[in-house]
DNA sequence: GAGCATTTGTCCGTATGTATT
DNA sequence: CAATACATACGGACAAATGCT
């Protein structure tokens, strides 16, 4: 076992006994403790970072990372908000944009829209322990919601809002994959364009086979959320 | 735009015009061409590697990578073999182990087995263009197959074999996630334990709600296969 | 099989850059 | 502004794997 791996193993057992958000000793402190060069110490921390065990922030330090398991199934997914809470984390959601605009062609097709008809597009960010975790773009068919910009600022689940308008939102279609987020998304997620990111797309209809209500495309950082897809009966 | 990004962009457009398996110029040749240090050239190639565009082999060189899109849905997945062929790649499958042994507790539960009853465990490797891509462990319930070790050496799909025994294999339950492969799996996949890897688990039953036939757990390298999970109707 | 050149992988020590506190 | 902490870069050296002779 190489010296880098030894340092990594030692740090890993140390992490196991600490809570998400805790700060690790600085790289210089670790150099002294292990009598190693900075290169080795950094390599060791990079191993932990690759496994999403720690998070590093320039100027601030290295911290124990929190990663959430998020279960997706055809029956629907619990809100990320609640999932985070249950894991002991602090979820926060922000609406950062709400505009009327024409949807891109592929999305308009999902929503059964005529070309040129404008729909409401929301952009929302979700944080876990004040760390950016996901960004969702949501296209809402015309006439489905009013004053969303007002009513949504503090609401974490669009499904709940839709239910409030006497609709019965059901997940009609979903696709999950990992991909490289486009530049604007990567910027919002404060991540590099070279890191694979979850992309979860969902078409919501009103009741089974009813009118298309909404198409959403969520990007989720792999280091903050672990998406698990499950279907069928045991 | 930094010098590293410029080199990466230049190489990327070069890659776009070449075929999977093609070799890139060596790092030294690129140093001369771009008048850059090895650090910068390597960083640039690492950017391409992170996006799965190239593959590097010590002592051999850097090559244009082939990555397969693999669609998984509740209705079932086409065989990886056929998916690779359709993309223009060369698929190959090897049975590397076939033993009678007791299944681990969690898997025995899936197969409705009593503790201690032995089942057949197969381990199979799949290659794309002679590059290791996936490793599957398959536990087959007692009495379902005979002489599998003989009959399976050249067969790429277990479902076809099961159909040959007058069964009706259906995908009853599945779970997909990315995870870090255990050490033995990482070794078989010739990958590091720090790279997230697809894990696809499936329970196969005989007809709808029938007897449990098989539980399989496949690990798929993210750089060779892009798993896309899709369910529902548009 | 042995030997050799090529190619990528890893590491070192040092210096400088940049974000945070 | 100063101190601290992580990020990036350089040039060089050696290791390890590959492929050819």
C-alpha cells in the first residue's frame, strides 16, 4: 500500500467519526502530522473527494461532505426537500427566475403545445446545508398556474401547488441519465463542465392520460445527491 | 480562455473527425505542436478523458474512446450485445466463473430461497472493441438451468437460454444507481475504486408473478456505457 | 525470451495565483 | 490589509506498461 493510500485510509477513519460539515486539518497541518509532502497529502484528499467523502473550498478548507440518497420510481419521487430533512440535512429552495417564454421545440412537443405558444418557465435552485445541490428548469403549460412567481418563492414542491388548483398531478414519463451539464447550468451548479451530473426529466400530466401540465428538467450534482432508480415489485 | 482549454478545444475538434480507436499524437508530439509544457498538454487530455472522449493506456498511447448508450426501462432492456453492434462496435462476452454456491442473504431473499440452499452463480465479462466494459454476477435459482457452464460460454443473453427451457423470463424488479464498485469488481473492470460505476440489479421471474428465476447484478463502466433509464408514456 | 525505445503514470520541490477569513 | 488555505503551474526525474526487434 502506497504512502498516499495510507494517509487516505487514516483520514477516512477519522471522517467516519465526524459529522457532515466538520472541517479537516489544513494541508500544512497534515504534512506535519504525516511527515509527507504536500503532493502526497493532496493526492490522499483527492481520493476522498473522488468518493464524495469530502468537499474542498479554496481559502476555507476541506470539509466532511453530506450526500443524499434520492429514490426515483415510476410511482413518483418524494420531494428532495423532505428527503434531505429526513437525512438530517438542512434543505433550502430558491426561485431565481420566472418568465413567460416560448418553450424549446422538444419540450413544446412534450406539452402538446402549438409552436409559438408561450408557457411559464421557472428556474429553481436547491441547497443542502447551504451547498448548491440541484437546479431545476420547469416549463408549465399555459393556463395552469397564475402568479406563480409570488406563490412559489417559499414553496418547495410544485406538485403541492398544482394540487391546490384542484389538479391531480401524476408522473407520466421520466428519463434519468448522467450527462455533462451545459455551460449555463454548470455555472449555476458551481461545477465544472467535465463532471458528470444527474439529469432527471419528467412530464407531469393531470390524472392518468390527462392534459400535460408541466415538463421539468432537473440537474443534480453527483457529489451532493445519489440518485437511485427503482421499479417493479419484488 | 486558458491555454489548457485552447489545447483541449483543438484536440476535441480533431477527435470529432476521427473514429473510435484512433490514436492521438503522443504527449511529446503535442508539446512540440502547441509549444506547451507537458503539464498543460496532460491537463488538456485529462479534460477530454473526464468527458469520456479519449482513453489512455500506459505505454501504448491515447485513443479516441467509444461510449455506448444503453437504454433501461421497466419493459426490459435490449441485450448490451445487440446495442453495441448497432452502434458499430464489436461486442464480446466471456463466462469467467460458474459455481454452485449459497447466495448471500439479501439475494437469497430475492429468490425466495431457504437459507443454505445452493444456487448457480455465473460471472460474465463483456467487452466493447476489446475494452472491458461490464461485469455481471448472476445467481440462478436451483433447478432452473443445467450444464450452464457448457451452454453459456458462447451465449450473450441469459434470457434467450431461459426461453429455450420453455420459460417466460420477465423483469420483475430493477434498481439502478451509480456506486463505487467493491475491490474485486473494480479489479475485474480494471478501474479504480474511486470512479463511480453503474450498478444495475434485476430480478427475473417466470411470467408475471411467477417463480423467481434469477437475480443479476451488473457493474458497468461509466466511460464505456451511458445508462439511460426511462419509464412511462409520453 | 531478452532487450530496447516509446508512451503514459506518478512523484518531487518550489513558486505563484486566488479565494476566504 | 494580512494571514490562511486551497489551486495551478513548472521542470525534471523515475516508474511502469506496451510493442517491436
